C-alpha cells in the first residue's frame, strides 16, 4: 500500500490524481501532517508526500530504522514539477515509484542513488539475497575498478560491468547457492536455484518438516537463502506441517498432481506413497518434475522418540533458465519505443541486432551489456545467436524495427527456440501504424499488410494474396514495395488492385515514418509513380470507401450515425 499525504490545495489535487489512478494501491492520510506521516510510515510499504523535502526529512528522521525494511518515500513539490526519491531508493522501491509518479503527474523523476545515476543496476536491486562487502564492491563498480564475476551456475543476470580477466585479489561478485564465507572484497549473490520436494504423513508437525528441510540443506552445504520453493503432491497442499514450513521459510508451496509425479523417474520409489496418494514418489518426484540435478536423494526425518519418520524431503538444483526478449523498437522515433521495450533493453546482459538498429538504442544500454551486431542479410544468424546465448543462461534482447513479430526477428527466433528457455515478446509500433497516423485514418476498417519482397515468398503466392485482398475490398499496406533490383512488383500489385478499385482511390505514401527525414504525400491509384518509392517507404492503398477529407486519408468505420443526414 502507498500512503498519500498532503497539506495544501495544490498537493491535494495531485494526491487525488494518484488516488484515482491507483485506487487499489493507495490510501489517503489526513489530519495533522506529523500524525499522518507516522501512521503511513507504520502501515504502508511506500509513501508519497506532497511536501517540501526538508519538512519530510524532519518528520521522517525519528522513524528511520533499517533501510532494508523502511518504506520507500517519494516527495512531490508544490508545483508538481519533480518527484524526488528521498528514502529507500532501492530497498523501498522509491526510485521506481518516483518514475511511476512522474509519469502520471508529468513530473520529472529525481533519483540520486549512485548506481542509478550512472546507469548501473544496484546489487541490492537484482532480486537476490546478498552477503558480504556490498558497499565496497558497489563502490568498485562505480569507480571502474576491476570486478570479477564468478558464476557457479548459469543465471540470467542483468548487465554488470565486470572484467573478463580480473587480476588476482580483485573485487568479486560470486553467484552461488553453496554455504561459503564471503571474502573481504566479495559479494555473494544467492540465486533461487534450490527446490525441496517434501512428503509428510497426515498430522506431521511443522517442527519435524522444517527441521528435516533445514538439516538436508545444511548437511549438503547448501544455503537456505537460495531456496526457491517447497514442492509436494496436490493431496498434501493443505497439510498444516508443510504449509507452515513453507511460510516460515518464506517460499511458495508448489503442488503437482499424482499423475504428474508418477511420470517422473526417481532413484528411490516406494510402495507407501503409491498406496497413500497414487504416486511411487512424492519428495524426489516433486523436486525433479521440472528438471534439475538431484543433490540430496530422498531423506527421512529422525524423531527423538525413535518412532517412524513422518516427513521426507529431497533437494534439487534447478539452474536459471535463459531469457530471450524479442523487442520491437518501433518505426524509429525514440518516443515511439515503448517503456516495456526500453526496460527490456536495460535488463538484457546480451543484445543481438542489426547494426543500424543497435546504433538507434546504444545509449539506452547499461554498462556491461555485450553487443552482438551484424549487417543486412544475417537474420538467420542473429536468430540462432540470440537463442544460443539464452540457452547458456543469459538474459538476451533480440531487437527488430517496428513490431518484432511483423516481418522481423520474432518468427526466425521462435522457430529456433524450444521450451528450454523463457521467451518474452515486446510489441512495438509498426511501420503501417506509424504511416497510418501520419496519413490520417486509412486503417479505420478491415485492412491487410503484404510484403512485396519475393526473396522469401514466391511472387505467385504474393500476387494471389494481393488479388484476394483486392476482391475482398481490404485496405492494403505494402511493405518492401520496391528496391533497385526489384522494381516491377509494385506496378504489378497496383494493376491487380486497379481491376477492383476506381482510378481515384486514395493512396498514401510515407517514407521513413517518424524519423527526421520523414516525408509523406497523398496521391491516387493511377497517379502514383512507383519510381518514387523505395524500401524505406510504406504504401497504403485505400478500399472503395476510402476518401480524402481535408487533406487526410480516411477509411470510414461504417457507423450508422455517420450516414444519417445532418
């Protein structure tokens, strides 16, 4: 919950805008400002104070305790010009909140934490438990000193400016799930790589279940900080001892059906669980059902009174899955790159793309991002490279213009990928949409996009599609309409459309939509000169209802009220 506090009419107006936008996330605190701040600080995860920063500092000072637990606090000035991340930038999420508040109110987010100021991810923002010399290693990263990354298992980390061959004794970031002591110049990152499968008899006490899990991890030299989840069979989803053990360990309890678990090969099957819940293994099978390496085979609890064990567990290491984000950059203008696309670019430790597209967004990449760029014609190579990098456990962004799923990189990449990596698609503004916005509203009714490039599709197939679109009276947007070595396809396509449409049918021609040298014009089906078109151009041909109105190309939606006499 986000507590909202204001004392003036202007502050209250901005406060109410946030409350209306986030009704489920916010709570307004009224009354004397000191009481409001104290109450919100005690009850909320974050605060937005529409007050001077000095006043908020004085009110907060007696309340501050531990930066890992204190709420994040954002201050918005009286004029609504700035949203200042004041307290809890990382741990309390105030930096991110400042950006959110700024986006809603039109205020400039102000973030002063050192790593954010220079585009580095803070070690405490990676989402992993940390141990060791966090401040010293963070300072070394900021100062450009050599910092080594020692990853004992693959994991999709964000970009970090680490050295490939750091000298002996350098600062080190070690990614490990083992119980080790951090060195004087070392930070331990604890990835959520461990899954403990648990089985228990009815009524098994939480102390027995929890003691077994903790002993299994401890005896195997594994850190409980890397525990991702407890797993069991559906029939035990409400078993109090298991449910409470997961709660005390602060991890989710994941359950699977007996049929799913029975299909998992395990080294230690047993007749007892088969008879009780329908699967020869609960602990081992639940830990292994999603793959991984069995580190601790089935182990039984030991009771002080010598009675039979009431709990079993097994431990599996499940390496992090690589992540491939296929990102559409939009038509070229920076403000048409979506916020989600920008976030994925900053999250990726490896970027793969066409060299000219990489140049468009190179300034958005975080220090330490590895860039793999290539030229025109290497689409298949880029797709394979991106998937291969993700399979090695990296966080990868594969970029394309427009929307990556429209005549771009999503299709070849997903044809190469399998279910061993996570794939995220990030939509972008297409060239057809950008051109349509420039022309007016040519796509106001049913429409189709057709590429006239016959490099990958036989012309006979393209012509058949153009003819079908013409007969169906669809608005048609032509991609890749003409190049130096391919100059006859556009005239042929226009001739096919002319068999079904009037010579005066509006045609919109947009070159380099949204870029500095953008140009556009409206013409007609017979007046269009194909020689004026190239590969950077999008050609949109209207249907029989499309009109030119006040210099804009408009395809009516067909609303009845538009047909009524005025």
